[in-house]
C-alpha cells in the first residue's frame, strides 16, 4: 500500500526549520514509496489563523520544490468534528468539566506539594445534575475532556521502536474549549482517519500525545496510523532552538540567498547515519531516505554547515541553471564569468561583487607606482584567453625581476582592488586590456 502522509501547519506564523524538517521527512517518505503528500492547514483557531500565513506556507513549500498532492483546511470541516464529538459523548467518553483555570492551577500545586503528578482528578465525572446546573447558573460554560482508558497503549514506532504510554499517568485531554472551539487532538484524529493517513511523521515532542490519540482513533472506529517520532532540532552548540525559531524562518533563509536544495540537504541528513552532503534533487534525497537511519540523539542544525553546503551546491551548478537569476542581478559575463565566480561565492548574490570588479569602475590599490607602471606597458592587446595571464605575468617578471608573492599580490591589488578572490587567469581575461591598463596606472576603471 502506498503511504498517505500529511504536513499539518497552523497558519499562525511563518514556517521555520523545525516545521520544514517535519514536512521534508513526510515529503521524502511519500516520494520514495510512491505515496501521497497532503497539506492540511490546521486553522481551527480562527482568531490567530491568518490568510497571509497560509499563503506564505505554500510559498515556502513551493520554493523548496515540494509536491502537494492534496490540500485541506480544517476550518472547512467543523461539521465532521461536531459529529465525532457527538459520537464520543454517546459512548460516555467525552465529559463536561467546569473548573476555571485558577482552580485547576491550585489543584496542580497541591498535587505537586504532595509529591503526586499533576494529573487531572476527574472530579467532573462525579458532579451531580444539581452541581452542573449551579455552575451553569454562575455563567460557567463546560469544556470537554476525553476519558482515557487508564491502560497502557503500545505501538511500534518507526524511529523509536517499541513505544508505550500509560494513560493513567496523563490527564484526560481537553478536546473542546468552553467557547466551543476545538483543540488539536480531535480534529487531527478525525482528519487522519477520514483522509486515510497511513503514517504520521512528526517530532518526538508528540510522543506522549500519541497514547491519547490512539485511544481517540479507536473510539471513533478507526485504525490508528503508523507513527514515526523524530528527534527535535538543536543548535550547533546543543542548545534548544525554541528561543531562536523566530530568526530561523524559511523566508529569511531564502532572502539571505540560501538555495532550497542546500537547506533540504542539511535537514534531511542531520541526525542520520548519512554523511552531511549536498544533493541537487529531492528525488535523490528521497531515494536515500530511511527511518532506520535516524538516530535518537537531537539533530544539530548548524548555520555554518548550511553555508558550506550552499557554496558546494553553487560550485556544482551549471550556468544555464542560474542564467536568469544572474541576469536579474545585472551580472553579465556569461558562462565564462560563472565558471570563475562560482568557486568563490557562498550565495548567488555574492557573484554580483565579482562582476562589479570585472565591470568596474573600481579604485585600484597601487603599492609601487614604478612596478605598476611597468606592468601597464606590458598589458597585451586582445583578444584574451586562458593563457594570457600567464604570458603577461611572465613578461612583468622578466622586466621587473619580481616573482612569487611580490609579483602576483600587487598585480591583484591593482587590477581588482582586493587582496584575494577568484583565479586571476579567467578574471584577467574578463577585465580586458583597456581596464587593465587604466587600473595599473592608478585610474578608476
């Protein structure tokens, strides 16, 4: 059976690397096995959900090259959730509660003081009709909890192996708020069942939730999907990324010049037994994807590693693949320039810096006017090719006696205004005789 997976972001903010890693694993798993990738927009929180965030999510996924086979919005499916809630009430598995948040907080503090876990005591199950009426007369509206079995729930996790949750150790989850709005659990289970989701791939922070969700699936007469809970991301220093996620938005990386396959390559390989190497296509990452390769340790997200992969990817990119983007940056020089520049850039935008050195004008740096003047007289007429630089420097060496660093360093400074950069042979050919002579004479050109 081909897998059916889903990525279920809430449109309450921008996608960050943690979200994208989850989406990527679902995408790669579906691609490898000829499955279906569903985008499910979890917008039951109508107040916080924004259309612009929904658009931004789809923009980010499109930039990454993901294939979305189907899309659903939870805000279009409230009737299904209401029907499921009614079914759970009929089974006596969804019960009304009236405690305020302050009352619940006091209960938890007392439990902790007594050395007990802060688990809901199910006091609302013992309420009489008169007590419920009294609460409602005060203006309290009930919120609704799902009654767990208080038994052990077990499953074979595709990443963690044999897993279990003792549902007696956790509170009965709230499925419906007092204002009638749904929390995550019920809509998610209803959608997974109705959409035929076969595998739920997500972060390990959801492990404890899985016990309750498996019981909800079964109460609704649905077979629970397979689960794969992956370790969470941490920074290069091992610290949690939660405080930095706002600065790790996909859109920010895109604007910073990171290539989508560099980001996907890093997120696909960190925390696995594979080497962290760049790939040029999602299909390659999909062919290499396997839950068995994912370790149990947190995956380290290193922005320096991302920059390295980005530079490596650009070095392997042909001119035709970037020609249009270079044009948008007003970078000329064609394939000859790109072949030279790609060895010296981290992002595509960096190519513009080297094109400015070719095109000019620049302010040359002349360390020795006599040396530079002599070199200017030896600049050959065009046309130039790959061997022109060697012939030119040989002539300058013969005339001035300079060699090694004393020969090449002042020539580079005068011709480019920089002490380091691309190989001078192709760069010299692109600069051409007119600008080369002017720069060696100390003229801006």
